[in-house]
C-alpha cells in the first residue's frame, strides 16, 4: 500500500465513525494534552480505531483525536503525537497531519515541549515559532509526491504564517503573557542533545530544540494549510545547566506552564477564527 493509499484508508475509517468538519487542527505536545479534555467535546476517536494509523508510545501522550469546539471554533485535537524516534517512517509520522487536512482543517496549530538553545530563555517560557531548521531529519516529502495534496517542490518562505503569528503575538500581549519568538530546530531524539550539539544548534540560529513539529509543518505547508506554532521551553539545553535532563523534568515543566499555555492557545484559536478564518 502506498502512503497515499494509506492516507485514503485512514480517512475512510474516520468518515465511517465521525461526522465532524474541523476548521483548526491542534497538535498537543508532551505534558500539554489536558486542554483536549477541557473543550466542548463532541466526539473522540482513538488512534487504534483507525485502520493502519500509527500509535503513540510516549508517556504523557494519550493517543486519540478529540473533536469539539473552542468557543465557536470547530477543532480537531491530537492528544498525543507520534515521533520519528519511535521507529516510524517519516511518512507515518506526518500521516495524522495529512489526515486532519483531509478532514477539512485549514489551520494547523502546533505545540511542543522543547529545550532552550538560547541562553536568554528560561524554563517555562513560551516561544512563538518564527522559522525552523529540519535538516537533521528526513523530509516527509521524500518519495512519490502526493499530487492530491500539493506540488512537488513547495515554497517554504512563510512556513509559520505571518498573519497567524501576528494574531498570537497580539493575543499574548492582551493576556499579559510573556512570549519569546525564535527559530525551532528538530533533531531525531530520543536522546537529549550533548553540550556540543546544543552549541551547534545555537550557532546554526536555533533558539529551541525538540524532536517533533518541523516535519509536521513541512507536510502541512505542502498540503496548503496555514501554520502557527508555540513551543513551551521545558528546560535549558545541555551545557546551559548543570542538571542532568530527564523526560520527567520535561513533563513537570510543561504541567507547571499548562494553565497559562492553555489560556494562550484557546484565546489565540478564537482570535485566529474571528480575524482570519471567518473573513
């Protein structure tokens, strides 16, 4: 089965179970999944109910789609993503993103927990992603092109949509929430980076480091979605702190930041809907 046939199979499986058209797709990263339980939920679809769908194996990722409303905005939320380091092919890692596009979502709102490469950042900061570096993981567009989704050679000059970033920036200001803005780099993981690798990432221009997101943004951009992303800085990168890094620390930091993070995401989605999607 080709990746395109697999996508169609997953879409047919979704349509057989759920009658819902989202306008916004939201991917919740490590420790950030609780937001999905707090919306006006209309339906839930576990990943293992979708034929051929990749399953999340990471602690803190529930592994299901949640359909419902944030205010008046119809949304689909990925409560747990799949990662390249779990052993999946990159085509499978971005399959959920492509599936949400086929569901009807026009905007992809990406979130993650990251480590800081920028020494001016602190654990608990939120970073609006202005651009990304994805050269250290395979492009999800390698292989036969999905003609039904996009062109063979998509432009990447405005991956994180300027209009959406402006809305999020203004929303954070209105809420009095501090918002950094910078470049996100995706590495493979699952190991945390060495001090030398953190220094390398900083030299390349990265402000925050993670193990997801950039590949999903490429797939979404290819498919014609408008993308915005916020990274929750869960820890300082190795070499910027003397404390050894653990996944538990990442979850704890994300949990601590979650109330403000959820407030910012909810308000940003409502403002994106009213200021851009409803025009």
